[in-house]
C-alpha cells in the first residue's frame, strides 16, 4: 500500500540565480554599482593575481599590482567596449600592461643604482704614493710661498692656514682692511704664477 507523503515546501530552497557574466558585471560597474564590482573582483581577481605573479615573481608586489588593476577597472569601467573583446580579456590585458610597467620600473631602478654604485665606487689607492704626492705638493707650495714678499706671505698664511677673515687680519696686522685685501690678492696672483697654475 502506498503512503501519501506530503512535501514540505518551506524546506525547499529556490534554485541559485544564474551568476552574471563578467561582461554584465563590468557594465554595471560602469554605472557605479559597488555590488557588481565586488562580484567582478571575486570572479577575476584570482586570474589577475596569477598572471601578475607569473611576471613579477614577487607575491607582495603582485598583490599590490592586482589592487592597482582593480582600482583602474573601477575608474575606467565606462571605457570598456564589448565590441572589442570580453571584460576578462580587457582586465587581463590591463593587468599584463601594469605588471610589465612594474618590471620595467624595477629594472630601470636597478640599472640606475648600478650606475650610481659604479660611479661612486672608490678604487683602493696606494697610501705610499698618496703620501709622496702630498709631500711633493707641500714642498711646491712652500717654495712658492718663499718667493712672496713678507707682507704677501703673511696675508696668504693668515687667510688660508689660519682661517682669518679680512677684518681679523687687518686687526691682527694693524693695517687697514683695504691693504689686507691688496696684499692677499697680490700674494695669490704671484703664488699662482710661481706654481704654474692657469686660471
């Protein structure tokens, strides 16, 4: 004997609504629909992240670029044209472009750092030859100073070895400041000539 079983219609759930395609979601995003953007992000972010990670090989940078891509999607959704391709291909092309830009920027930064490193690299030097050169230069300056007049030599030594200002030199020597400037100028000209320095 067959028993009649009554159906509990309340426990039945209605069928899941069909998910919107990325194309439809992007069209809704273009109108400012945040819920559609959230769905679009859920649908495509994994693919975008995968593509970007394959190019950058750095998880943190890849996540950052993925966020930049979806920000651009939100801002540029009105520019999407269904006649030119699918929403997925449009977004993945955008992701590829951004990842390549990041690789180029990173390479450019690396190249710049390398150039600066090479430029700033100081090769080791021979301390003996360096000290000999300093001693020879010191002797040249001493010989040139000896050919100055006493007043010129005083002015040059006070200014360059003593660090005196013009007014301090005038006070120290008990002469007018104009005289100090003249002695210093004449001394420097003669010193330059004696050392064979061309201006």
